[in-house]
């Protein structure tokens, strides 16, 4: 008798990193987020985590001096540090945001209702009703990733507008610590299409619809078919990963 195929239950929650994994390859997504298989952290991943922690610690005054890894954002970080010292209500460092499918705020560990989780690096007021949301990045800006950058910043903007009813405008940005550049402010200098990313409360309905459409396939998938692409050669779960101790579970 042939064995019965048990369908895979779709995932119930997502994050931007999960969305990126699914966009790259549904099978990669399955290995990491359904089967919960861990791949070794690469040196760039380890370094990125460490520099994020340094930025947080410096802003919170847990470090007496600015780490050399952050020297290209010296003035920016000093300003944020001073704001944090003053206990400004407009200053948020390393926060966890969570929402239900209806975009109502919920707890990060609300396993029954939480639909999306967003990790915030830093946010501060540029004006009383203007919030700047910052995500620290290591490595180099890549112009070909322009669309992905915009998606990530749209998600930050939507979350910030929903959480802070007094905010009229959100300016999300990515700060590249290794290059001392900010996206989208320096987009034209980085070879990317210049954009001016600012979001207001009138953008909330459309952003909700946009994200519902983007994650629909990911949240309903039960087969997770592979999507071969040029990143297969780096995938730890595929054939190229076998030489590095990977499981070789994917034929690509």
C-alpha cells in the first residue's frame, strides 16, 4: 500500500527575513522555517549581528567610546546617544513590533494571533509628528536590490504609522556602516534609482493591501516547490552546500 502523503500546514506568521527567504526559494523557506533546520552563520552574518549590538550599546551609553566599526556615522550616533541620554520619549532603540492579520498591535509571543513580527533597530523624531526609522546595515549597498530595499522600508513605515497615532509622516532609511551612506538619501551616489521615501497616514490602506498581496503565496503554500536561481550555488541545503557539511537535501 502506498504511503499516505500528509500535506504540510501553511505557516501562520512571517517577518521580512522570512519573506526574503520565500522570495528567493520556497524550498529554502521550508527547510529554514517549516522544518526549522539551522544553517551555520556565515562570517558576514556574525559580523553584522556584532555591529548591530555595538550600535545599540553605544546609543544606550553602555560603551564609553564610539567603536571604530561605526566611525563613518560618528555624528549621527552621537546625536542619537544624546537623545537617548535625555530619555526622549521620541527615541526607541532595539524594539520588537508585532501585529495580527488585521494589523492590530499584539505581543511578540502571541503565538495564536501574531501574524507579522518586525525587529526595529532605532527610531527617533525629526519633528513632533515626523518619525525617522533606521535599520543598520553592514556590507555594501547593491543597486540591484533597490526593489527589496523599498519593500523593507515600506513595512517599517506601515508599522510605525500604526503604532504611533500622532505621527503624520514616517521616513524609513537604511544606514550602511561600512560605507557611511544612507538609503534612500544617497541612492543616486550608489548607482540606484533616486527615490524619496516618505509615508503618511493616507498610505496606510494601500500599504496593507500591498503586503497582503505580497505574502499571500507564502502564507498559503503547502508544497514549497524549489525555485532554481543563481543563489543555488551558495545554498547550504543544496548540492553546493554538501562540500561544506550541508545536508544536500535539494537537488539543485
